[in-house]
């Protein structure tokens, strides 16, 4: 992975708006790299891309094996407790896995340092940064290639699909994965339908949901875009959109862990919304409930417990695990199990406390894991985190976020890449 400076396109803002992006989210503060005074991109070799794709699919397989174990083991309840699945939802999680409830996509965050690839986190429930990865950086590549700023020499065509100038087959694979034949009632004129929902005023989430909805339209899926706040429930427990149309399949960019908290509040009044729908298979959810087992950082500790010393994994323990003490003698990272966007993460250097870093956030009262510290590659004093995207359990593209801090958070910028 090599960093290279380039000159911002004079019309990149207009092009981003034409592609449907909210410009305020790209440059106030700077998020898309061309909003910087000295923008840069990253160059990967074909061999590096092949290694990232191979590692991503191997990590994905480990994660699915972990889910199978948690759902099928005699001590399933104890394992789910470690993953913070509420007792009321554990049967539904098992049913979701046994039914093979369909998953759409996920993102794996990796440290890629030379030939060493390590898993930082799984973003398998509500992954974001999808439109900029799939659309914005491809538009950047095409413009730069047409202007003669990028020259490629590709001779290897067995990365995953066809020969590529950017490892970015995300949209084609999403359109394929959203084919009407793969979803119940997905064909036009069906009495059933597929809804894509986001919360009102959640602008970043809305961009991702609208993009996925657009992919579903390209696929010919009978789908509808809606605001999650408008969801209504009938007396028989079924849910409907604002127009009274039944919601049989719901893509909800809303984490299961938050749904668990919402359901707990509802149950205090004798009501429940999502749980009966999963138990009765009345509504299919995307991502499915079994993804809750991979939706928090607790799964990282369980993965290490299942696959100790695996070359793609970082040593990780629950904070209250006795084995975690040995980790605190070396540089380590303390992460909240439910944390998001780098919140409440602490990097600790026991022998050099002046290098410690800590981020603020809303998860200070959460349970924590401890993970061995792994430095990231750098360019221009930015730490570079590789996000590897999977659709239908297949590695199909990557996006890179860069942060001045060792903790990739809300101040990170998105950096495009090319292969050559």
C-alpha cells in the first residue's frame, strides 16, 4: 500500500452532488479527501488485493463458524450472555440462524501492514461508508484515469472476478444479491414487499439506505423507501408503512443492540414489537437477528477464545477475564462492547504513558474488551484503516479511512484507491 498525492478535481463537488451525495457530509468538516489542501490516494498491488480478499473471506468463515457454535452448543445461553444477547431474544436468534435468514452485506476493518493482516473489528450489523466506497471513489478513479493522472499495468485477472483498475465490485454484487428471485415477494405486483428504512434526521444513515434502495431498484426488486419513525403496528402484530402497506421484509439501518434496549422499555408496559415478528417469521429483517452475535465487539473476544493464535486475529479478552491481565503488560486497546465510530476507546502503552490516547463518547458505562495493540500503516501522519466489504459472503471491494489519531473516529477522512 503506497500513498500518493494528487491534485483535487476542480469539479469534484459538483460531481459528488450529481451522484446524490450531501456535500455538507463530505467537507464540513473534511471527510472526502479532496476537501483537504493536500489530498492523497492509495495504490495497492494486485498481490496485496488478493491477500486482503483472501483474508477477508477467511475471517468471514471464522465468524460464521462462531455463530453456528453459539447457536448450537449445549452452553448456548452462556455464550449468548457473553455476547450480551438478552434472554428474551436468545430463542429468536437461534431460530434466525436455523432458518438461514438471508444476510446482505458486512464490513471487516483490517490493519494491513506489509504482508501482515489483522482483524480490528467486524461491522456486520449496521455497516456504513458504503456509498462513498462503492460510488464516490469509483467516480474519482474514472475521472483521474480519463485525465491521464493514473496509469495502470495489470496482468493478473484472478483477484475475485474480472481484471480491475480499482478493487470495487460492490454495486454489481449488491444488485445481484437484491434480485427479486432471492427474496420472498420481491417481484413486481406481489402482495408482499421489501422496505428500506432509516431514522429521520440520521443523514449519514439515510445516504447508505437510499443507495441500497437504488441498488434494489436496479435489480427490479419490488421495494420502497421509508422513514423508520413512520412504522406502524396493527392489532395482530404485523407492521405497516405510512401508506398502510405491509412490511414483509425490512432493511433497517438500526442496530439490534439498540432494538434490544427499545424492546426492554416496551416490555415494561407489556408490549413487544420486533421479537414476535422474528419468532413467527412474520417479517424478515436485514440484517437478520443472528447478525446480532457479530454486531458488537464482544465477538472479538469469543473469536480469540475459539481460534487462539490465529494469524489473522489479535489477542482479545473480555475485560473481566483473568487472562486479560497478561495483555496489560504490553500495549493494548480498551474498547466498549457496544461502541461506535471510535467512541470511548483507549490505547494504553504501559511503559510509555505519554503515548496513550483516549476518545470521548457515550459508552463509558459499557462492558469492555481488551485487544492487543496493532499499529496501522501511515501516510502524511495519517493512520490508514482498510475496510473490506463482503456481499453474499464474498469479498468485493475495499475503502480506506485515515485519521490523525490512532483511534479511527468521526474525524477520519475517506481515501480512494487504485490497483496497479
